[in-house]
C-alpha cells in the first residue's frame, strides 16, 4: 500500500482506507508540505481498486503520475480502467474569475415595490467574462439550481457542477459493476482558492456542498489547507482553516519540529479528532481508540515516508 509505517495509526475499521462517509482534513505549513499524505491515500485507494477523483488546485497530473510510480501505482492505467479521474481545478476556474463585483452591485441596489402578478423570469445578465448568470430572485426553483450560498462566485458553481457530474457518473458505473467500490474525492490545496480571490465564505460553502455530495454516495472527502502560524493574522485564511476543521471527522496536522531542522526527523504529524468524529463517538458509531489522538514524527525518503513515535528515529536508536 502507501506508507506502511503510517497504516497502523489510521482508522482501523476500514484499513487501509478511510471509513465511508467521513471527511479528513490535512493541514500543513509552507515549510512542512503535507502533500505526501495525499500521495499515500491516492496510492492506497488505487491499489485497493477503488475510485479516486483528484482535484488539482496546486499540483498537476504529471506530478502525481511521477510520484505514483515511485509508490508502485500507474495512474495512466488507473485512468484507462476508470478508477482514477484528475480534474485540473484552475482550468475549471478560468479565467480565474473572482466573485462577480457587477453582480454584487446589482444585488445591493434597492428593489422597487412590485404588485402581485404572474412571475416572469428575468433575462440572464452577461458578465465581462461572458458568463451568463440568472438572478436568484427570478430563478426557477428546480433540483438542478446552483446552491444559493455559492451564487456570488459563479465559477465555483461551475467547479461544483463538474465534480458533481464526475462523481455521479463514477457512482453509476460502480453500481452496474460486479461489486460496489468506495469513492474518494481529494482537493489538494484549498488555500489556492483564497489566493485567487474567492472569499472564505464561498470556499467553505463549496467544501460543505462537496462533503454532502460525497456522503450521498457513501464516499470520503480529503482536503489540504495551509495553516501557517503567520497566516493566522489573516482573517480569511484563519477562518478557512477553522471552518474546514469544524466540518472534519479526522484531522492530520503536519508541522516542522519546534526545535528546528533535523537530518533524521523532518517534522511531526498530529492526529486529531474532528467534531464529526466526536459526535459519532458519543452516539456509539465508532469503536474506542479507532483514531487515537497522538503526535508522531516522520522522515521523507525517496520512495517512502517513515512514521515513528517521538524519540524513536533511526538516528536516535
């Protein structure tokens, strides 16, 4: 599978996979990249012949393909079989459209009083980027209507719709097959959306809707977000980290050593309980010590990652 030394510390009920219907949030810093954990889960799900949908907001397909080869996974073959789908997130978000300021300004305009009459749909407005957006007040209430909370960021709605279509198609193929497969949706860097200009509120709304969408198909959601201490002063970044943690069942925090750099230890992993896990624990849905909260050290090698308890690195012993 992925990193053998990490397996024993993950939830044991569905090892080496995560429990269906759960949400894992990975946080890291600029100095300690947590991307290696994403490679671990991609490798595990592909080797277990499960379905993976990877949204690349920071990484490209070539990067994941090269790392996958080191871990013994051929993503090209997995794509041919239909087990692996890669979505270039920034391509879906072109032309890097930030929230539509013209649309927001029109919403802020005072609305004239209207009399009771047969409602007629308002004509769609066209933005400077060519996107056609229908005003929510006049939009027909249909099951396919975009989530209202995302209406300020039309490009995020397009990304959500694209992922919804991929997940539904993948799930439908699985049901017609000989056995039902588990699905995992991975977003490799939510912080990129903030850097591209989307507000924290809309990014969190996207995460919530994707969490509900994946849970509908009994799948698993995994995201990565930057949680640098220096960024805590930025309201949007700090709000994103706290908001994602609030939605999560499991949390893995990747940090450097408090004592500084080391040749034998590259950083530490803190396995934490999210609110979702605590609620399921109280209701008796998870076994005791299924996800023990503890801090481990790790060392990144060329084609592996060694995870061990504090003070048990090969350099110390």
